């Protein structure tokens, strides 16, 4: 077996290794704590660590495996949590100074589920302030850096999650995705990001951004790991239909409106090469016109609704002066009041018909393929591209599952995403693995500056 610093799918390797007695959860926990100690000061992925509590979880897992009483196949797998998800007794700042001292008194249901499966929680991860942004340039806790290139953005808002997975500071990480906040970091960091169907994972105990669009997702080193982790994260009782095997050619939709978003040359080349290879593998391409999806205006409408809902939340808890929030974040929260009710209603009315269009699209295809971001990662001091979420916002509006996977460019990674009909998570993950999408990812590096 390769070392865990080189493993293409560490979640699967830990699971299989624990079950076979080749590895133990204490060694796994110590492996990541040592890497965190070595690299986190430079990368800024983690905001909070409690090594002794993590070690205690690992020791308990080791005892269960030794006695033949493992709680689940995931027992002992080390995972990290974005800092807007409640973990009992640990800080949950949502990336703000306002919540610096906030200590939830109970776990979010998702975290309760992870504990119930025996997983080892390593710590809380850096994020863009309030989850309202896609760079993870954080004025309170410091910037998170992309392991591919120090000084560059890892994406956001789940930037700490993407960077930690890429730098192998955890086996997998939890993030949240409102208009691409799991998939944008996956794209910039060259890892896999999964946004499940709306309702597949509980949103309780998560600091909200936009009620219509919010989803909890996860980031992993590979598509295979994203599939392996999924049953651990879907909430109990979620009626996810079983996958039906089919020998028919996979029908993948290409949306006409995507052509209106300008791609960086490296992204365009990698995406074109992917499409050519999939065509050679027997994919049946279906060109679809979705007039209601105008990428820029849909992204702008989603942003406005996110600002509105976030303003309701933060103003209700902090008051009109918004103490403890940065000037930039506070300015975004005050914008909806200036925009006015008519503009807010227009944004809502733009997205609701687009939601209903999903059924028409997925009646024609098994999946939809899009680039994830139009660009690769950029320097924290560079102008922020306004179109970062032009491709990713659509899955949130549709409530559809979306899988972002890495594409090698010879330089900074690019990414593409597959989407399926709402509720078809298991089928989407199975199709992605069958397509061999992990073969397109850049090779993992062992060390980081």
C-alpha cells in the first residue's frame, strides 16, 4: 500500500485497513495531528484543535475494533468540520469575530451522526467570514492558503476544508455549499467536492446563509472516497432511491447557456479534453437549451437572497450595528435594505421557475456536465473574479446533487462537475466512479512549503 500521504483514496484505505487490522485509529489520528502540527501554521486550514479529545475518540475506536464491536465501517476515520457547524464545547465562529467565544452546548445532528458511527473529529476548519464569499481571505482568523501555491486562494467559503483535504491534514472534511462553497474549493485545490441533494443531510446546527440554497457537503481526495463517505452523512430516514443498473449509453447534457461564461484557457483546454475522452468512452451527448438559466443573473439573484437571509440572521442576533463583523461583511448584509423589496422579489421570482425546470432537463439526460469554476486559483491580492459561482449556483437552485472532480492542467488544477436529478445521489456517485473520473486528477503531493 502507498503511504497515506500518497494514497489516492485515504477514506477507503483507512476503512479497509481498520477492518483488516493493518492500521489502527490511534495511528491514523496521530498521522494527521503530526501533519497538522507541521503544516497548519503555514496553510491556515484549522481554527481549532483539541488533540487530546481527538486522541480519546481514536483510542475508543481502537478498543471497539480490537473487541470486534466497531460501530460502523467508518469507525475511526479522521474527519474535520467547517467552523459553521456546531460541535459541542468547541468554538463555532462561522469565521467571524462576533462568534469567537461561541461554544455550542450540543452537536449538530450531522456531528451526532458522525460520532455515532465512531468517526474521529480532528478539529474546526477555516472559512470565509459568514460563508458569504469564495476566497477564504478572513480578516479575523487569517487567510487560508492553497497548498498548490502559497499566497493563492483555496476558494471558499469552505476554503479550510478544501486545503486540509489537499494537504492531507484530514481524511475528509465537512463543508457547506450555498452557491458552490464546497465545489469552488474543490476546484481550486484539486480535490473532490460533493454537494448532495437538498434535504439529504441535516442543516440543523449549522449557521445559516440562505434557506433556499444552503446544503452541507463534503470534500475528499477522490471520487471513490466521496462515494464511500456518502452513506455516513445522509441523514437517517432520507428516502434515497436505489440505483438501477443499466447497459444503455450514459446520456450527459451540455447546457447551451454555459457558452456565455468565459473560461480561462487552461480550464477550457482541460474541459475540452475531458469531453473528448468521455465521448470516446461512449457517452451520448445531449445539447439542451435552458433559457431560464442565465448564469450571471442567476448567480446575482442567489447572492442577493443570501445577503437577505444572512442579514435577517445576523441583525437579529447582533443588532443594527453588527458588532464583531468586518466592514465588508456588514456592508453586504446592509445591501438588501438598500436594494428594496421589489428587487428582492424579482430575485425570488427568477429562481423559482428555474427550480421547476430541473425536471424537464433530467427527463432528457442522466446527468449534466459543466465546468466547476471558470478559472484556476488566483493570488489573494489579485482582483476576485465575479463569475466564480456562475456554474456552481445552478445545482443549489435545482436542489440537485453535484460532484466536482479535479482535472490536471500541468499547472494549477481545473475542475468539472456532474449533476443529476434531485434525489439521485446514489446513481450520480455510481456513474462518476464507473466513468473513472479519478484518473483525470493531478497526482497527490506529499509535502507542502
